[in-house]
């Protein structure tokens, strides 16, 4: 593995770790810290520089800008939280035009499963099980009425991270 591939692999691994942080934070407190979204965006620079020109960073920024504008509209109508929009935007930059479809579809599917779980009465059984194993914040989420969509966004982001890591690791 060359030093450039090593930088790419480390950038993608840190990206995935920050996605996990965002998901856990959203489940625990219904907030995604700004510093997580900023760190994810900041990691994009070393990833791009290490790519040797194989990453179309301008197209990634355009995709991110489109997602940000759409997110502003959703936020203005009270459909999505600001932290979710920021996370969605920075992950979209990483996805770029190549993986944006994969990202949005997987995010939507996971979000749909979460929404169905929240609508069903089985969520209370899951909440009780989580409470018994000591995962109190997960139990609280299942008993509430707000969906921590950062979890779905992070799941979609993991798909992007995997797709970006494949050429470097294989």
C-alpha cells in the first residue's frame, strides 16, 4: 500500500468513525454536534489530495450544495432537524455523483425501517429489552415520538465509506 493509499484509507476510516459518533449522539440526545459535521467535511481534503486526481471534488461539492439547498427547504417546513441536514450535506460531498444514489437510497431504507419500528407497538418490547441490557438512551428513543434520523444518515454514510474504501483495500 502506497503512502497515498494509506492516507485515503485512514481518511475513510476516520469518516466512518465520525459517522458512528454522529449516530450515537443523535440516539442519545437528538443532536448531532457541529464539530462532527465539520470534521467529516475537513477529512475530505486529505482524501481528495491523496487520490492523485481520481476524485472529482468539484462534483462532490456541487452534490453537497444541491443537498444543502433541498435540506434548507425541508428544515424551513420543520420536516428535518438542522443537524440532520448538516450531516446529510457533508456525507453527500463524500458520496459525490458516483455514490449519491446509493447513499440516499440506503439512508431512506434505513429511515423507513426506523419509522415503521416507531409506528408499531413492538417498539415497546424492544425498548424494554434495551433497558434490561443497560442501553437506556436507546430505550428512551423507542419510547419517544421523535426519530433520530442521524442514525439512518450514518448507515447510508457507511455504504459510502465502504464503496470508497473498496478500491484502496482490495
